[in-house]
C-alpha cells in the first residue's frame, strides 16, 4: 500500500513539475519581444541558424553592414555566397563572439568586420544587448558574449531565463505576440535589411570635437582576438568602414585603423573615401539622410566590394553549383518580391515598412 502510494505520489509530483516548467516556458515565449514589426533588429541574430548552406564570406557588425551590403547582389554579380551576421549597435566583443559562434557551424573563407564599433570600449545599452544576444543559441560563445556585454544593473540569470526580464510585459502584448508565438517571419535577406525609400543627405552637422580620440584598450583587445581567431582558423579578416556619413568618422580614428591594418598586414577598405568610384550619390542612395544606404546605394556598394572580394581575395563563384544556386534563386525571389512591395507602398504614399 505504501509502495503504491509512493509511486503514485512520485508520478503526480513529476507531472506537476512538467506542467509548471511547460507553463513557464509558454509564458516566456509569449512575453519575449517578437521583433516582427517596428523594431525588427532583434530578430536578426536568430535568422542565421535557419541557413541550410555554408558561406564563403560572413560579415559581422552593426547597421553599417546590414543596411549597406546586399548579399543577393554579391550573388547575382559574382556568385559570392555570403551572409551578414549584423545587429543594431553590435559592439566589437559581440562581433567577436558571433565570429566564434559562426565557426561552430562553418568556416568561411573571410570574415568582414566594420570598424565603427571600435569607438565603444564599454557596454552601452541593455536594449541593444538584448537585440543581439537573445537570438544567439546557447554555447560558450554566448555565455562569454553576455558576460562581456552586461551593464552593472543587468543579471546573467535574466539572459538564461528571459521570463525574469520580461515578466512585466503583460500590458505591452499585442497581436504579434500571439501570431509569432511559435514561428518567425524573416526580416532580412541573408542578413540585409532592405529600404527603397529616399531621403537625401543634406545639412550634415559639423562633427563635435572629442576630448580623446584614442580607441579604448578593451576595443583593441577584441580586435586582436578577432585577428588571432582568424589566423588560427585560416580565415581572412577584412576590415571595412561603410560609407555612412553619420555618426562622423574622425580622421584620428581612421589613422589608428590604418596603422593597425598596416602593422598586421590586414586589408582595410574605407568606402567613405571615394564614393564616386562606385557611383554612390548621397542625394539619391540613402533613405535616412546619410546614416544608411537605401537599396540602390547598397547594390552599388555591393557591386564594387564584390569585385574586390572576387578579384583580390579569389572568393569563388558558386553559380555553377546547382544546389547552392537553387537556394539563392529562392532567396532572390523573396528579395525581388519585397522590393516590389516596398516600391508599391512608396508609390501609394505609405511607409515602405508596415509598422
């Protein structure tokens, strides 16, 4: 009798635990931001894990990459198989750990890193941390990325159990939280965030002088880590500065990057220097007054940089690979469909992105 009671009690206890865990998991999924409309940048990190092929070039960095480079154009023009692991205000240590994370799944021929984030030496904002880190799969790389990114008021446990962070989001819940409870739409095209609208870069403010132009020790240490990681894995590290007019890129910053690249024989391309060489027009090729390129500008830069990747780094043309080409054909169709939809909304006087 006692034995039967014990087994029954144990079974009831286990069922209760399972139900509690399942309920907490469900609530966590419900309460976490979905990033499907409005601020979609928080959905970008996770999209990488849906990829079904390896890539020859992987970009890591902030909005100066994911809004300025078009992998579809790289494919169409040169057969370059690429992906952008970008996120909003991606800090240099986050870029490093995303490189580490990428190498868990594939080994590209080259990593391309945008150098703007060297300006940040310490963690900045929890909101941006979340948009980059919540979408990472758990691994040692994510653990280290979280620890490197947390502000003093943040807790590691909140990243392990996001319900602790988002439990008070009840009043913010909307239709997206239900519709995207168990699925997500893609918000990028191989990491590229598309905008077709135009807002000319006019009346760019004069840059304010800084008290100190030197990049911090922490930022430099992570650039060193990137370089060593690439050397150890036989991956080419390429440094770039995207042609965004704001925030201002100071000559003093440029000199430091040039010196570093020369010291370690790293290729470095500053696309701000000669926009005329690839036909960039800041009156037509930006959608937000010079912060980011629109689709026309991104395609121009991609044609230019793709030639460099193809000719100078011998990144292979994969268009003869039927399996890879079939995947890119599907990607290109989605890219063209969004271009058409955005242009139609623009012609109708509507915002190109649904809020």
